[in-house]
C-alpha cells in the first residue's frame, strides 16, 4: 500500500521493513501480515486509523461498538484495499444463532463479503467452545461468510487443548513479559495443526512501563512500549501482537519496534525478570525478582 502524506507537523510513521521479524505468515491461514496488528478501541483517531492501514498495518481488529467515524475509516480502506487487509472481528456471546448474527452484521456494516478472521470473543467456559459452537464456525466457513475461525481467551490450558484438537485457525491469547505461561500451556501444543497465535496486552495495560515497588530502576530500567512489543515478537510461536494506541505519536513509536528487531538476549532476560516483579507487585517479593522464571503464569 502506498502511504498517504502525513498531516502537517505529525510524527512520520516509520516504514515496515520486509524482514522475518516485521512480517510473517499467519499460521496455517497462509495470510501475510505485518506483525504489529491494529486494535481500534484505545482512542486513536479515524484519520490515524486510515493512515495506519494505508501504511501497511494490514491486520485490523474491529469491534461493533466502536465510534462511527472509526468504522467509516475502516470501511473506506477496505473498499480500496480489500485484498490486502485482514479484517478480524467476531461474536461477543457464545450462542450459535448469535455467532451467525454477528457474522452477518459485520459483513453488512463494513460492506464486505467475508470476515477474514472470525472470533468467539473472551471465551471463559467450556460451553463457549462446545462442539456445537465449533460446528457453527465450520459451517460459516463452508458457506463463505468467514474465511478462518478463532477464539480469544485468557484460559491458557483451554487454548492449548484447542490447539491440539486443531479445529481453529487462530488463537488470540495474552502473552507478555509478566504473563509467559503460554510458553508452557499453549506453544508446545501448536504442532502439528499450526494455528496462528495473536498476542495481546504486550504492555499489560501499561503496568510493564512502570517500575514496581522495590525495583532498582537505575540498574534495570523499565521497558518502553516498543520493547514490550519486541519482547513478544521475539517468540517465534507468535505470529503477531496487537497494538492499541491512543495517538498518532504512540503509533509511530510502536511501529519502530518492527525496524528495531529482536531484543538482545541480555535485555530479553532482564525484561523477563522485570515482568516477574511486576506480576508479583514488588515490595516483599524483591528477593524473587532476581530469580528469573519463577513467576511465569
């Protein structure tokens, strides 16, 4: 995609390089994506959404309750570049008729024939991924309403089981320096079915950007947001990580992670230890901070 001219005085968006760190195939879907995906629910403007997609952030997570101007921007870009943009969306409630209704509504609202990646969002119980629900996703694929099926969940053990069963194309899970349990519960189960992994909460909702009580920030500085994204993308099992930004300046900064590439091994290890400290909450757990890997859930 040819990026439009930046608004006067706005921070330029850095290029997305054509490297294995910056671009990847989305698991068994075969779709090529920039490894920083765009989540639209954190306050970024419609103009910046449109520019980001034009710039090459081609995996877009859209929710039905977003402001109308954001939806209009997504609709315009899809109209121009339908063959290049991977549109992810889904159903908030795990009932077969609601999943069908959501697939129909998304297509109508955005003016598209298919939803590229259709999620059952925020799966918390077994009922949400019962055989009848997965049968509905299979039927929607066969009917051409969706291209690929997905779930979003915090439940790593369930995600690992779904990976082993192989019926889903994409798994959206939490993975960051403070929450590395997917390394144990999900990633070892991806083969042989090769579902894609989309990670979210790379900064743990901003908590990873601040030193917890008892942490020696002078010795090991807290990570920047781009370093948090680089930490996640340094795991080869992660196809892409979602980026939710509030401003164009944040977007420009975060896109720089793709050019900077993987963290050095020493910095990656330091951020693992820092993540353990953040998750533990600091304070009396200070002695634990030095023992990387103890707190990985």
